[in-house]
C-alpha cells in the first residue's frame, strides 16, 4: 500500500502551490450534459493527501494540467488564455 497524493509541478519540475478542489468521486457514466465529477468538495492548496474515494480538480483557470488524472505528480502549464480578475 502507498498513500495517494497530489503534488503540482511547473514545466521546470519545481513545486508550485495551487488551489485544488478535493471531494468524493461521483460516477458519471450515462449522465447527459456536463455532469459534476465530484461532490462535497473542499478547496485546498497543494500538496494534498487524497483519501480512497477522493478526486481532485484545479480550482483556478490560471494553470492547465498536462495529464488527465489529478493524482501523484502533476505537471502544470500556465494557461495563455487566463485573464486575472481586476479589482474595481
């Protein structure tokens, strides 16, 4: 056995801290539309330890993951289309 974790790295393999949503995984097979992939989530900052039934997703559009599975080591790339919200 080994623990499940989520550690985010940039393209130079340096650890970066980003907000992620961690919640219970939901089976979405056969659901129409854009079904939710998890329920009852909490927003955390990486690195994060995941439980057996947990799933994680990025909480911000600032980065995009280079993998489809958010588990173990995940390399993130800056999103070129990201525009930060301006304070007024």
